[in-house]
C-alpha cells in the first residue's frame, strides 16, 4: 500500500489528487501526518478527494489511528489515515 506523508505546508489539492489517483488505481492508500497543521491538511485533502471521486461513482472511507514512528533521534507520534475506496451511494432526494 502506498504511503503519503503530509506536512503542515502540504497543498490539500495536490494531496487530494494523489489520494484520488491511488484510490482509482489501487483501491487504498495510507497517509501519515505529524502535528496539528499536518493533520488539518490531511483532513482537508480527504474532503477534497471525495469531490474528485464522484465522477467515478466512488467514495472513500478513512480510519484514523495513532502510530509511533521511530527515527534514530526520537520517537514521534503520528496520525495514520487508512483510506479505501468504496462504491458511492446515490443521493436520496429530500
């Protein structure tokens, strides 16, 4: 599974395009974000990606979880989003 690393300066539209492309081709993708700004960008990207997938009759499901990332210098906590494509459900008229 492909892993996208999201930072606080990542562009949500660019991340959303990558998410949509990977969901179309592989059906799943993982995102990792460290820090509140990065998590904010990741969540915005998920919302935008839903719009990108509507023409393909796809939607997405994201499961967030905390994970520990170990680097030689320190251990960091990240939010990992496991994202998978699902068939879009038709909108019910009001």
